[in-house]
């Protein structure tokens, strides 16, 4: 994965690497990555703003991420892959749930029992098996924990924008 990211041409990352169209977004991400590295994480590639016009950050891969560091406990809004190693399925589910966030989860397996465990045990508003998390207007979109309350899109989302009135007449 690291070699693949190193070989990407930045033009391919034009939309992905631009950060919230603001210098503050770039500064925030750089500070979070640097703090994570100060606490013990390893940068396999990237880890710095790009020297070019605009607010671009080099595609980055972090490993050995310490518990409590920004890459462990926060959502990094930029082209940063935080890589965690799991000993087994139990550990993978524990690692995935060890966050205050819960928007979406992506799990990859061809094993039916593992698939069922991921679906039932991952604490996320959306679980995608063998594909990346995505938004589709036909499906409810939303998270759990600090990643939101309620849903948007789909039938459930439409209901979030309605006011229910109870009327009782005797």
C-alpha cells in the first residue's frame, strides 16, 4: 500500500488532497499528524504539506499509532491512512470499536461467519462488506456515537425531516 501511495501522481489526488479549501484545514491536519508522530507513530510516506499553490497535503500512511494520539482518537480530515494491526478477528473488532465515532465501517472477508460478526458487532451506522463506505441516495446515511443522530437519505432520511403529530380524540 505504501509503495502504491508513493507512486501516485499528485494530479490524481487533486480533489482528495485539497483540504477544506482553507489554510486552517491544512494547518490542523499537519498539527494532528505531527503530534501523532511525536507520540510514537511512524510515517511510511508523506506526512507534510505539499509545496504548491493551494492547501494540499501529501498522501500519508501512518503505522504504530499510539493510543490517545490524534490519529487514534480523532477523525483526520485529509489524505491520511492510519494503519492498525490486529492479532485476530476479535482484536480487529475491538480496535474498530475503540473510538467515540461511528459513521461507517468497511470490512473485507469471504467468510460468512466473519461477515456476520462484522455486521453485528461493529459499532457504526453503516457497515460495508468488501467495499469502501459510500453514500447512496437510496440508502439511509448516518452514524452512531459522536458521528451523528438520525439518518439522512432513503426512506428513513425523509422521515427525519417530518414532524409527527399525535392526535387523540375522545
